[in-house]
């Protein structure tokens, strides 16, 4: 069945209707959705665009682009409809990772960001009703904490099983364009809209003074990449796993996936071993590669943890979404999965705080710098303040205070600040003393 949308109502109403139709019939193919892209839709995305983000190679800011917003957007839409729109090369910035490597981050120009956002909104509306419950990344109403709760529940239901932790090597940068477009054509037959997506994902990247063709992958930093990455793994992993877990796997098994971070929980260790042998082949067919050094199969479950403890051992831990997942005793005496902040990321956050303060050693706006640091600390606590992680959060707060104290006392021409005076001053500007623990149950 094919849907022809009408053009007599607002873009938001038509978008809602498309979402409803997609939810009602999973086999539905949309062949006329490009007409949704109009000035009003672009304007809404413009106001949602953060004005303090890094600018692209044209040096145009959100504010300067907005001075002639209507004229700029009208011209942009004309180029899209005529098929003459070509995005400017995205500037690549290398972001350091905890393991010493770097992650390339694409920084697009304002106009190209708007096109990415508009296309992303449409794709999210079409595909959100199709995504399975096991997927938690970049979805409305779902977040990292939901994924951790799901993992906690799945491990509790499998008392003596196994966990398969999978890492895909450079996932975002290795998504094959041809396969991705073939998947999209299974749901969308609007050629102009598909061509616009293809133009966006193949936009050149600028490294140094050279512009390079982007022949593979959806660079991180683009607002379009998360939905495309989700669509690809929905097809390659989620739907495939949902089918084989009923036909080829014995016992209970669950998948918890947040973007390209995924954990499979098995009731039987033998089934996990069979799956671990098959999965690399499945990924290879999709043009992806499993990172062998960061993927593993380990025993899991409260019974398995108890047996290991009786033998004087501990079950191996694993990392997921910035947390180290390990087995510990609950207050009621049974073993269960617990979460604590990863040591490397804990240290990296404090190191970044020291670096920021060192860069602002001679600033006159002491209060402004401290308020910025406090906002970062509160953000870290809001994410890491989960069940069983009270000790690590407390350590983070204490070390943050000492870093601030050292910074204040390194500034020349000032009286030394005592610990008591520091605490009094931090309390006055809202330094967090307590936090609300996010339950993982």
C-alpha cells in the first residue's frame, strides 16, 4: 500500500498523520513526503538550533543567518526542490577518547544543519513506530537510565546465564551508503526525498585544506546520523535478533541496545557461545566489523555470582553506557547487577575540569567560571547518580571541591582560601551537596 499525503493542511498535522499511518501498518510505503518541507518547518528547526554551537567552514552563525531568515529559507527550499542543493563540506574535529584514540566529529554549516534537522524529523516520525522495545538510543521518551533498568531486569530473570557484550568498530563511520539507501527505499519511495538523504550523507568533509569525498558512514555530529544509525541497526540487528531468538535460540534471551552499544543476556551459556560465533558473520554481511578487543562473552546471573563467590572468585565486570556493571550483594543477601561510574571516564571528567580551570587561571570573572563548573558537576551527577553509585558520586563532589580550591589558591595576588571559606562560598552559589538517586529498579 502506498500513501499520498495531501497538501492542504499544516506540515505538523501532516507529519502527525504520517506517524499514525506508519504505526497502523508496518508495511506501508510513503511516496510523497518531500512536500512537508516548507518555510514553517524550517523556521521551527531554526529556533530549536542551539546558537552557541561551533560554526562551519562558512563562518556563518545562527544569529547572522537569521537576519534574513525568510529570504534565506525561501532560497534554500527552492534549491532543494530544483535539485540544486549541495551541502558545504563539514569541518572535522578530532575528539579524544578514553582509550587514547580520537573520534571524528563533523561540524556542518548552519544551513546544512537545518536541512539535516528537517530530514531527521521526518525520518523519526516514520520509523519511531517501527522500532522495537529493545532499542533505547536517540528515541523520544527513552534514555540511558531506561536501558540500564532493562539490563538490570534481564540479568535478574536469567540467574545462571551469560552476557554477550558487543562493540562495533567505528560504527558511525562505516555504515555502507548503498545498503542504507536500500533499507530506506523499503519504506520510502519518494525519489526526491531519498536523493536529498543521499546528498546529505555523501557531503564532503574538510580535513586541513583539502575536501574529501565521504563514500562511507554517517559522521557523528550531524543531527541526521543518529536516526540513520538507528534505522540501520534496527534492520541489521534488532529485527534479525527478534526472529532468531524464537527459532534458533533455546531459553530466555534479551537484547538491550543504545545506538551501537548493545548487550545480549542469555539464559544458557551454551546458547550465548553459539550466538557469539554467528554475530560477526551477520555484521560482516552488513559491512560492519565487531571489535574483538572490546567484545566478550561472560557468565552472568545471581546464581552464577553466588557460585563464583563460594569459590573465592568474582564474575567479570563489563562496561555499558559510561558505567561499569558488576555483581554485588543486595541488602537482602542475594547477588544482583550493580552500576558504578567507569574509572577512566571519572578521571577524564576531573582532568577536563582541571584543564578548564587552568585555562581560566587569570580570568576576572571568577564567579562566572565557578558557575560554569557547577553546571558541569550537576550534569554529571544527574546522569551518574543511580542506585549503588553513591560512593563514586560522593568522591566526584569531594575531588571537584579540592580542584576548585587549588585553582583559587593558584591565582596570584589573592589571599589563600581556606577549606571552610571554600565550602561557605560554594554553598552560596549552588554547589550540590545532595542529589536525587535515580532508581534502577
